[in-house]
């Protein structure tokens, strides 16, 4: 019986490596098809085939009913109103004065609002003038300074020409000295 025990132990040791080898094969046989399916699905998804099959593609082209509806009227082109030249002294600490000379155009969304903007021109000039007097020359340097100035002037122009909508302030000339 003592001989039988070592034989069983040897057999058990011999079966363990065989069981491990068989376990790797089973794992490989299970994982390989799963990985191939995932790869094929990803390939179909990124090529755009799978979203079309699932109905997740772009919406279909216009139907005959939608084509029969009249197109919306085209938007009216913007109108431009010239601002008079503005010369303002800048906020400079010290004795030496610094000035800005500004010529600009105001872009409004509708041409019909040009009369309202012209009527509000004194208020526009006053708001622009008082804002420019508080600006320092360093704040006007570079494209970032010009962009900030444009945004501030648009906000003030929208306040002054209230019924009209000012979409942009276009600088024709800006000189800081």
C-alpha cells in the first residue's frame, strides 16, 4: 500500500501539468473568437458600415414633401454706418499725453435700422469717447487689445442704438501716439 501512495502522488503530479496545458488551450479557444469578434465589430464601426446597418447614419435626403415647402426668405445683407473720426486722450499716469485717433464703421444687422443708428450718433460718440478716455495705451497693444476694444465698443453701441442691433465695429483707422 505504501507503494500505491507514491504512485498516486506521481500520477497526480503528472496530471497537474497536463491539466494546466489543457486549460491554456481552452482559454485560447474561448478568447480568440471573442477577440476576433470585437476586432471585426470595431473595424465595421469605424469604417461606417455598422452605424448604417443599425440606422444610426445621417438623416435621409429631403423627401418630396419637404422639397415642396418654400425656402425661407434670404437674410438681408448687413448695413454699415460710418462713425465720425474720434480723437481722445488716453489715461496715462504722468505728464506726457497720449492720444488715440479712431475711424470706424458700425455694422448693423438690418439696413432699416440705419436711421435709428444715425439718430443715436451723438450718444454713440459720447459713449465711445468716455470709454477711450479711461483706456491706457498698454491695453490697446496687439491684436488682443484691439479685440477687447472692439468688444467693448460693440456693447456700448448696442446700448446707444437700442432698437437696432449692432453686430460689429470695424476699425478703418486706429492710431495711438
